[in-house]
C-alpha cells in the first residue's frame, strides 16, 4: 500500500522533530569558533534553542585555547 504525500510529510516532520529533541537532550551547548590566524571568535548556543551569544575573542595560541576548553568543560560538564 502506498502512503499519501501528506502521510509521508507527517512522518518526515515527526522524525526531524524527534532528532532535534534528542540532540538538545544530548548536548548542553553548541560552541561556534570562527578561527583566524591571530584570533578565534567564540559563540555559544545553549540547549533549548536559545539564540547564540557572542562570547568574545581569544588569541589563537595553545594556552588560550586550553583555557577556553577548561572553562567550557567546567561550565557544561565535559
């Protein structure tokens, strides 16, 4: 038996909504990094579909990156 287009669309929408819900349950935040030669811009979108917030720039140096990762790991538990 062939499904109608409306039924197929409902199945797709349900699957997409389920994936998005599961993704927000798995992750406390999404971290965006805009990497340049001298600096890295940092933005964070916390779970729950909140708008991303710009968190500033850090130097593109190992020590600064290590510090950022430690801070994020503490804030978002790993």
